[in-house]
């Protein structure tokens, strides 16, 4: 299975950027000192910039369903255990991150609306992460503490 997720704007991203822009316009419109007007202009500017830059939601390019992304890191010594848990039953594995090592990276995309969790395992080789597993799809109730 090959999954492709593209970045898109969530409702929260749009609300934050619109809030900054509107607050900046309100500060500029009301008569006040020059320094307050400059602050309002910067708020408008950052509202526009955040609108074009913030994209925190992920969309499945095949189905159009929105997903949230969660990334977890594990030591390289746990690779066999992680792949075994993903292929058998992920509910019986402790998915809490171990130490600060970053040998194995799990990309987890989950959607409560679609009741799906997609997991992809990547291994660190110098300067990049390379895929070391296929995509796994689980219902949310079978993923244990993976998305917490």
C-alpha cells in the first residue's frame, strides 16, 4: 500500500491568521499613537503571512479525508519489536517514546472521523530517514496508546 498525504490548512490555521489580521485592522482603524498603529500594521502583516505559511492538517490525496500527524521516535534496537507489533497486534505494545534516541521514526496519521490510523516506519541513515516498512492501516480502537 502506498499512501500520500499533502499539507493543507485546518480551520484552526485559518482562525489564527484571520484573528491576527482582524485585530491588526482594529488597532489601526481606531485613533491612537503611532507606535500602536505600527503594532497593528505588523499584526496585519503577520496575519497574512501565517495564512500563507501555516498548513498543519494533512489530506489523503486519494480520498480527500483530513488526518492529523503524530511523529514518535524510538531507538534503533527496537526496530524488530516495532515491526512485529505493527504486523501482529499494536494494542499490546507500549508506544510511549523511549529516551531521546531517534534511530526509528514512526509517522502516524489518524482521523477520528474516518476511524483510521495509518502508520509508516522509517529508519535513520546518516542525513535522512529511509522507509523500512510498508504502510499499516488500523482502526483507531486497535492502535492502543499510539496516538496519545
